[in-house]
């Protein structure tokens, strides 16, 4: 094991068997729940079955290509890409405002292409790292990570468990048995160190298997959808199918959305950096943003919404202790397989939401606690309580903000407030600038060498 941090079994550059990497890569794919944003968008647009399948497949393909690009070529840390929830409302509005699906998707993909180019320019020019270095000292970086985890917990509980389809008590049971299996595997790994490599690394996939098995016994697993799905199919919903057009309104909207996505991506990178205990160099920040831009560019060409770095992977690495980049290469291959293997994608989509929620909730907590781990060793300064506390309050406030009240706000404000991470990150940056005297401000950065 080469220079792995104490809390990791395998570091980013440590060797791992191909078979083990493949299994752990699948574990990441299963726990990420990547298909959900695509299904939500398909429902918002009332897409026919064929178009839904196309959207799901191209999203998997975009995630696979983006994961490989970021892990191998650009950012070069353990990262997995997936579709963000942030653009969904704007995407649906853009498409539905057009006279038909063809022209609506054309406007959407054109706006996504322009937004992706913006990210590439910000990274290539070096502006991005200069902004990060100025506005995101350790206290802000740790706060952003904490807000990332905190913002995901209510979604994991509400959308995946309490408000998921099916009897509520069954949902709670499935989530509970899945979470209990995960915790049992982790507990056993602590008491039996010799079996840690198997028990800890396979904890998530074991929990998902047990949860799915229980769902099958309860009649909650939809085998018909799996049986009806073909083994292989070629997606048709690409930019070649829809074409590209440039709507000024759609472009302006998505330029703002891409800047919000950058804020969320920054939080994800901070979180992964904290888990693997490896700082992110200045060059990595800029190359990483170029990678995000190229990933989103590929997603637009394939015919789907932006794919960005997924914060859940930091939580998964924290639980399993495996941060090997080879696992993420394997995850990218799994995504590509799912892009063409319709039956496998249908199987994953059939896993009940409460089963995913049982694992996802614990993952979110680990992300939040890694943020607090970044903050804990920092020397205390006057004003730090507010720099940390106020963004946490705002994160919760935006999560529980009544939708009817938010709908009364201007559309762009709705989009901005729809990302609690972006708002809380901005507040943390501003508070740090105005509450900490320059003489006491730390010039070092949590992710810079």
C-alpha cells in the first residue's frame, strides 16, 4: 500500500486488481443514483418511452466519458461525473417554451454548448484558480463541504424514503435494513481488521444487494420493466438528432446555471481532497474546470444536460476506504456499458428509491463530517462562528423554503435559490471577506500546495 492516508485502505495511486476495481466501480455507479435526474427531466417534459430511454442512455454515456476525462486527463483525482439536478427546471422551461420538442431540445443543447465553452475559457485563462485562492480560504472550503453534505440529507430522507412511491412503513423498513447492513459491514471491519479489505470495501454493494432482495420479497422490484428492455440499443437523442440553435434567453439562463454548477463542483473537489488528504494544486484547479467544460460539452453533443463531479463519491470513498483512481476508471466503463446495455440500465432503474436512500443518507453524513474535519484543526478567529453557522442556516432555509413562495420570485432567482450549495458558498465567501480583518486572514489555501 503506497503512502495511503491512515483512514484509507487504498490511496489514489495505489495498485488494485482489475476484478476488484470493476466490482468497486460498479458500487460507485449503484450508489450514485445517476439515472434519477434524467428520469425527472423526462417526466417534466412528458417524453414518450423511446425518448426517455434515449435520454437515460446518453446521460450514462456522458457520465462515462466525463469520468474518464476528469480522472485520467484533467483533474487527475478520484472523481465521477453525473447529471446535476440544478439545470432541470431551466431545461424543462427552455424546451416547453418552444413550439415542439425538436426545436426546444435544439435551444437547450445550444445553450448547454455555450455554457460548457465558458467553463473551458475560465479554466484555460487561469481566472478560476485566482478566484478560488482569493475567496476560498480553509474556513470557507470546510464550510462549503459541510453545506454540501447537509443539503443532501433532507433529499435523501424525503425524496428517497418518506415521499418515495409505496407504503411509507415499507419504505422505512427497506431504507432501515439497507442502512443497517451497511453499518454492520463497517462494524465487522473494525472488529476484524484482517477482513477489512473485503468487509469495508464491499459494504455499500452488500447493503444494496440485501435491500434489493428484501424489496423483491415485498413485491417492490419491477422485474417486468427489466424483462421488456432489450439487451442492447443505440441511443438516438443526440445533437445530430435534435440539431443546435441559439436562443439568447436560454443562453443567458444557462450561463448563470453553469456558474452555479462551478460552485457545487468546487465543493465536491474540496470534499474529495479532504477525504484523500491530498491538496489540490493550482494547475489542477484550472485543468479540472477545463475538464468540467469538456465533460459538459460532450454531454450537450450527446443530447443531455450537464454532467458534473458528484459529491456522493467522496462519501463512498470515506466509507469504503478505497480512493484508487483505477476504481473510477472502472466506473467510467460501467457507465459506457449502461449507455448501450439497456437491460442492465433497466435493472438499476428498478431498484426501489428507499434502498438507495438507506445508503445515500449515510454517504451524505460522511460528506458533512469531512467538512467539519477540515474546519476543526484551524485556529479560531473572531467571526468564524458566523462564517460557518450562517451558511448552514441558509442551506436549511432554502431546503425547507415553501415551493409556492419560491415560485413568486423572478425565474433566475428561482434557479439560483434552487441550489442551496451555491447560495451558502457565496454567503460564506462574503462573510469571510467582511468579518475577518486582513491582518488575521489566512493566506494559505486548503487545496493548494
